[in-house]
C-alpha cells in the first residue's frame, strides 16, 4: 500500500528542488557575498544597497543602474529569508543610526556575527526568454554578511599549528607589532613548552595574546590578526578552545602531555570545530561577490600595512569558488562568476583622484585577479562610497582653484573644508614611500534632511553585480 503522507512529502520536496532549479536557470536567484576586512564598510554598504532599492524615488538617484534608468523597476521589499538558523541583518537599526529622527547621524555598528537578508526585486522584463514567459519578473537577492575578523581565519584551514606559529611569530617580532607585543613575548619566553601541561599558565599567556590582538585592531589597520574569534569571540568567550597562541620555532617532535602538545590540540580543535564549519556552511554557492577595501586607512599606516592587506585579500580569495557560471553549473554547482573589488570611502579624497585610488587597488589585487580572469571570472575594480560623508568644494587660493572636500572629521565637532592628498596610483616600494607618509582623514556621516543617503558610484556597483540579472 502506498503511504500517501510520505508520497506527498516526497512530491513537495521534489517540487521545491524543481522550483529552485527553474529560478537558477532563469537567473531569478542571486547570492551575493559582501566581503571585506574589519572596518571596510560592509554594514554601511548593505544598508545603502537596501535603502536605495526599497526607495521608490531612487530611479533618479541611480542613473547608471539600467533597471532604474529605464524605469523598469517596480518595487523591492525585504522578504523572509530561507536560512532560518542565521540571524537577520539588522537593517532598521543600521538605517536608524544613519538617518536618526533627532541627534547626529552615526556609522552603524560593525558586524559581530554572520547574518543575512533576502530582497525580492520586482521589475518589468526587458527582452529575451524571460519577457516571453512573463512581462514581470522577481529576482530574489540573498545578501550574506559576516565579521571581517572571522574571515581572517580561513587560511588556517591549510596550516598545521607549526606552520601557523612560523607565520604569526615572525610577524610579532617585526614592526609595527614588536613594540606592542613585548608583554606577550616576555611571558612566552618564560614558558617551558616541554614541561607537563600547566593550564593556568597557558590561559594567562593566551589572555595576553588576546589583549595584544585587540589592541592591534583598535590602534592599527593590520589585517593578519589570528585567530579572528579572539577579536570577536561571540558565544566562544572564555571557552578553552580559544586559549592558544603562537610560539617560536620548535622541533617537530612534541612530547605527549606537554604544554606544546596542549597548544597543538587546541589549535587543531579550533580549526575543526570553528573555522571548518564556518567555511563549509557559509562559503558555498555564491553567485556574485564584492570585496570592500579601506585602502586609505592602510596608506595612513605605511607600506607594511598596505602590503599585508594585499596578502590577506589574496589568501581570502583562495577560499571562494570561482568560475564561469554556465546554465548547467548554475543548476548543480554555482560558482562566483563576477567579482568586484571596491576601494570604499572614495569621498574622503577629491574626485579628481578617484581614478588613482582605483588603480592602486587594482595593483594590490593584480596577481589574484589575473588568475581568476584566466579561470573565466569577470573582474572589475572601482573607487566608490556606498554612503558619501563629504561634499566636494572648490576654493580659490592665490588665484588657483583647489578641489577640496567638506565634512566633519570622525570624533570631532567642527566641520572643515579640507584639501586631501593624492593617493599613489600603484603599490610603492619602501624607498618610494613619502618621507612624511600619507594622512587621509575619516569623516562622520552627513545629516540627510531629505532622508536619502548620498553615494558615489553605488549605481555602477549595482549595475555590475545585478544588471544582467534584471533584463
């Protein structure tokens, strides 16, 4: 006898899979990975993207986004997400910080956990197969966001504890880390790695290491800060899993039951229980990706920080699936077929130098981009600001026009008209670096009486990432 209930469940499951396949075949579903290191502006980017798509008046505010420019956009709304175990992106909280009812606008809080948001974009079909099937279509856009700190751990998937130590310890004894690392390095020198495990001693040194990482994150723009969960532990706060740290070079032989053996054990457990599940659960089946980079802040700190940021971006990209996304691949194993590198906060410099900023970012990622292009991935580099915090101002000084910007520097009360420097258009060697370095200011968000967020080239970004899906 046929079990009717089981048959219905099987049919429902099969129908759901079929619908997903049809959506993918007609490009009605896009998963967008918003990637970037801590402080790169991911939360502001997502907030601006949602705000512009859900504002009916934004067809004039996004002139280079075809679906808006051609007035084919009908409406966009936030809809329930499918990933029921992942928190929803706190869009209203972020928007409320940027567009408060009273008080000064503030940048929204940084991402502290993985979250997602699903948008349904209804639009008038333009031409092609979709226009014959239905005059109106809906594109479902899943936006996935995660703490930049957690991304930093992905390279650990391919490292042993000994390899990780060799990399991290070498960084700690060099500037700009060495001065800040003295307390940790001193305590480490007093630890006998071959002695029987002393959990209290290991815990105290791990706390010093965590304090070091937190201080480096607060005071610098260094990118290689591992393990990332020490910076943003979430539910792992105080867990023994996080109580490990790098040590100096050591022989391959590890004495069972020793301090060193215990550090090995904790490192391996961290990679297995934290890093690997994060990767396998959240880093598959992306269709499009934007990598946000705060190049100006890295320039402020010098060539070491800029080169480290370039190296870390390369390591992160190695853990995403890339490749030409054909019809068959979309059905069974979708890959990222379009990647956009975005130098964010371009409004912090004069418009005439935006091209220099984009060229600098292009030189930072050139090696990785070349390989990805060979694999069939479409890649672009752009200078943009998802939320413009300054206004351009032209002033005359001694009869000469100067392209300045006007805004309120971060954590200050006075507004100023400021002539920013020119960023280099390529990576500089240490000998080429200016004697006085670079100094680019950071700015607070501007008040928006019309409740419309201003941007620079966000419409170009949206066209590149979504334009071909909305035809």
